[in-house]
């Protein structure tokens, strides 16, 4: 063969080459002629985003699945796109304007929208460039954007349809309100932080009864100004005598009732709760049941309004201080306790979220949630691992109506029009200029936009062209699998199932593959505030993208989190180099006239035992790989191909076959050996390719003009694992491995050659050793090896069992027994101390309760390794003691 590869693997050079070639040749456009289909829609990253470690993991998993199915001959669609990310994008553009000393309100809404589109055109979409660097085999010709014309059409159609059915309504409810950005935000955008606060125990005097009061505890005393009642549990005997009592609301001139409702937990605190329907979601519901009118005491900017009396105009936190001071001055504070509690913050900007009564648009979610529940219960949608179904059902059973309006300028405008004359609201997919109710021309569009999740819930079918009945919808919907993290099961996954069942009468995907998070090596979440964030692009630059991808898959246990240990990346970089160097060795030993033929019938009849063995080992690898793939066990897939390539192929077969490849046996033996080397390598590359697309494509290009990405999936060889040659090589491998262990246990250094005696009368063992004596001497670093069924073991001999008998290493004269024994005893003492420390640590309930499960598991693995090491050292000492 004329083609060769370079002396060293240069990842960046190879990666840039194949990114361009794949796209230029449209390698990832689905094959329209394939009978079967397989599709995934990529969870659309934000247009403002850049590739983080979570994206890298999620996208690598998807790419592995897509590349395998493409090689299996299916018409594979991996559809890319971006989310317009309403609040995130608006904030980015507003920050850019602030640098120029400008703000959003300096522009008309249309002018601001144009600035956002300009920003998107020039600065947005960085993540799509980074996706290419990761090697993602998506069909870029089908890229979509949740704010493009087609998807916007789908959004308006769904809104109108749900509104017409009474499933979208406008009403007054408690929502998450951000006083800083002055918009409602989704539950997903609320970040709860452990906060050191205070618990204020406030006295509420009983009207008409001097010096009598009840005590209510709160963390937000300023909201007391909006109280409309105090509530107790009807079964709480402490307050049975207080029925029909009226309370004086401190610091106001108002009186409020003491009521009874079963929602109050009588075991918590004093058993009394204040009811503030305009500023607490539970209180709002209680107020609805009890017929209480809400009283809003804050303005949208977080300052107190006219209902707050003398506190009007104060910021909410300044009002809190003033209210507490005034209560203390009047002797109405019983006590103040330190209190750590979770406080909701806007994840974008950090402002404390205010539960706030507001008129917004909502989705009546229960009928839609029931559709999603039925889809999962019936098996139309399957969660992997299955344990997440329980979480899904719990969320669906406790779901509340969804606030879908946002007070922003960037996003899908709510397709509703308000008549100023008769107050009629008209919902329409197209603009309305005349009120259909009264004929007035004074019609204004609704000022709000839709929550970003409203458009992204339609992604599986809107991205394929719905509401038009497109060819893509017909062929690729429902999609095959959704790959996502557990953190958005409720916010996104469940809503996509609802919308798919509602508008397509079929779920959006058959399976939902839930993966864990990537955490640091101590089990902590990556966080800018902690300073432990890993940039995937830096890792890809340092170690090569293939090493990084393989690391992510190989360290991903089912349903658990990955612990990011950079030393593992170095190991997988070595694996890449091993593949490259072994491929280079094979190429260097192929004549210019060599033509790969595969394992033809002519080659098959001349296979030698070592050839039969490596073909059998490949079959075993393929079987394990496929079994793991069927269960989405990517770490097992990675382990099977890693062990085969590095172990069976590189460390064993290549070493065994070298004399034949060098032509030291016979020309025919050399030809067969080379055909086997090339064929096994190319099939192994086929299994490696989904994990390591760049390196494998580059090596494969030397043997074929067809891209590896589109070659057929590797098949098993027609060879039995019970073939005589396979059995002999299995024995050879076992003998060499045992001798290597014995040498290590007894301190025989690699530079010293020793003799070996195999005590066995088994004919298979005898023939295996005789036929492969040269290889045995080389691989086990032996001076000689003999088969002696009746050998008399000496005191200085080391003995180990294997399948067909015993292996004996005569050690006399090879080592200084006393010196080696002292070394092993010192090593044993050190290992036992480490072992005891780990056992103590793992027996500590405090460590077990506080440490992340993966950290605990890692420590257990360390302990098991030490236990094995201690046993080996003890055996070595015992051997030397005779």
C-alpha cells in the first residue's frame, strides 16, 4: 500500500480535516433510500450559550447512538438547532447596550428586536461552531431556530388551539416575579440558595381582649402588611376556643379573622400561619378556598405600594428592617431566631424572587398532563433508567397551571389583541386591527411574550415542519430517543410528551435516556462561584477531542454522575496514541502491492491458531458491545472495545504475529497474517468510530476511499469460540499472564529471564506450548519453558495453578530472598496502614451521609484494590519464606 500515516497523531490537524470533509460531502444527510429510520432532535442549546461540560456529555451520547444507527444502514436524522432563549438573550443584548450608555427603553420595541436579531447574526450561535469541533454528525442543512418563521407559525397555532379549547386562559395567580428584570420567570429559572436569615415570631393581639395574643412566625415580616387572615388546623385543640376570634393586624388599622383550614401543619412552629394571598402560592390557594380577597402590597419593582401604609415607597428589604424595628418598639416581637432556609433567586442576575400576585396567561395543565401520564403508563414512552418514571409521575400528579407570559420584548408575542373600547380579548394567529366584538379600531396587541419553554415544548414536531404535513414528519416522527439530563424532566420532557400526544396523537419519542451530571473529582457540581468549572474546549485542545469524548462515555455509569478526573484523560490520550502507532506498524509492514481482501474463504482455510483466536476475541467484543448498546450502557461499550483493542489486538495478537508479518515463517503465513491484521483493525475502527470519530476516520482512509462514518456496521466472523486454535491461544494467554503475575509477586525484574516448568499431562496444553514456544519465551520473558508432568517442586520454586495444571518458576539464584522479603514486608506494612485508614473512613456515618454517592463508591474501589494488593504481598512473602 502506498498510503501511510504520520509518525505522531496530531489531533487538531486531523480534526479540522474531517470537520470540513464530512460537511463538504454531506455525510450526515439522511439516506432517503434506507428502509428503516432512526431520529434524534438535539435539545436546542440557547443561542447565547457556549459548549459546557454538560452539553459535551449529552451531545457525545447522542452522536454515539446516531453514528451506530447510520452504520447499520438506517436513514438517520440528527436534527440540530438553537433556542431563542428569551430572557437570557434579552439580558445579553441589554448588557451590550449598557456598555454604550444606553438601555432598552431608549428604543422602540421594533428597534430593540432588530438589535437582538443583529446580535444573533454576528455574535450568537457560537455553540454551533463548537458542536462541529466536538465532531457532532448532525445534518446542518436542517438546522432550525425556535424563533424562525416556521416555528413561530407552529407556536401561534398551538396557542390559538389551546385557547379555543379553554386550555389557555388569562387570570390572576401567584407567579415567580423578578423585581430587577420586572418579569415573571419560570420555575426552572429560580435558583434556590441556602441563606442565613431570621425567623420572626410576631404577636397578633386578639381584638377586644387586653394583653391576649397569638404568635405567628415568618421569614418575611414585611409581607405581614398584606395579611388577610391567620389560620390554624381545625384539629389543633390549642386553638379550639378561639373560633370566631378577630385579630388586630400589627402596624395597620386593619382587623383580620382567625380561621381554620386543614392545610396548616399543626406540628410546625406554633401551629398558626399568616395568610398573605398576594405574596405566597400556598396562601393564595388557601385564600381561594376560604373566600379571602388578596391584598397586594408591592409594586413590580419591589418597592412597597399604597396598601403598605407608612411603608409606601420603601424597598422591600428596607421595609423589612423598618417593620421589625416598629414591631419591637411596640413589644410585638416575641423572639427572633437565626434561620437557614432556601431562598429563590433569579438564576440570571441573582435578584431575590418575589412570589407575586399578577394577571398573566396560564395553561390549564391537568388535561394535558393526563395525556403524558397515559403515554408513559401505556409504554409508548419509556424512561431509561426506569426509576425516573416514578419521579415523572410524582411531578405530573402534583402539577400546577403553568404561567406562560413574560414581561419581555424578545420572544414570541402572545397572539392576543385587547379592545380598549369593549375590553374584548381576541386570540388570532394573524394580526387583528378591528375588534370582532364591537367593531372598534382601538385594538392593541398583548404586550407580553411567551415563556421560552412554550416554543421548545413543540420542538420534536415543529422542527420538522409542523403544522405542514412534511416528508420529514412522516418519516422521522416520533423520534427514536431523547437524550437529556434529569434536571429538565419536568420543565421540558413532560411538556414535549403533552404536546406530542395533543397535536400529533403520538409521543415525540419512544425512549427518554436520562444521564447523570458531570461533577468534579470530589463530587461537587461545577460552579463559577466555587471556581471548579472545566472548559471542554480547553480539554479538547489539550488531549484531543477523541480522548475527551471517549472519557465522557467510558466514565458514565448508568443513572449516576461522572466524576471528572483529568488523569483519566491522559490515559485515553495514550489509548489514541496506541491505536495510531499500532495502525502505523501494520501499514509499515504492508507491501506496495498489498490489497485488503477481507477474510475470504481462501484466507479462512489458512488461518493459524492465533488468527482464529483474534477473530474469536473480536466476536466476543462485538457481542459485549452490542449487548451494552441495547441497554444504553456506554461505559460497558467503551470498556469492551478498549480491552479488545489495547489488550487482545495490540498487546497480544500484534506481538504474536510479528514474526509472521516480518516474513520469518513463510510468504503465505505472512499474507494471511497481514490480511487478518488489516481486517480486524478496520472492524475494530468501526466499533471505535462512534466514540472516536476523527482518529478512526483518518486511519480508515488509508484502507478505503469510503468514509468510515457511512461504511456498514462491523459483523462477527464465522468462527466458533470452541475452535481448537482458539482454545490453544486462550491457554497461551492464561499461561503468560500467570507467569507475569508470578514474576511480579516474587520481585523478578523484567530484565531478568527465568525458566518455567508447566506441570500438566493435558495434550491440549502440551501442544499449545510446543506450537507457540517462541511466542511464550518472548511474551513471558523466559529463558526456557518445558512441560514436565512429574516435576518435583523445590523449596525455592514459586508455584501457581492454571486451567490445565500448575506453572512452576524456579527462583534460586534469581533474587536475593532476604532482601526481597524485606522489601515486600515494608510495602505490606504501608498498604495495611492505608487500608485501615480507608476502612475507618468508610465506617464513619458522617462521611457516608455527607459525601456524594460516587465519591463513596470511588473510596470503596480504592479499598478493594488495597485488599487485593495486601493479599498479593502476603502471598509473595509466604512464597519467599518457603
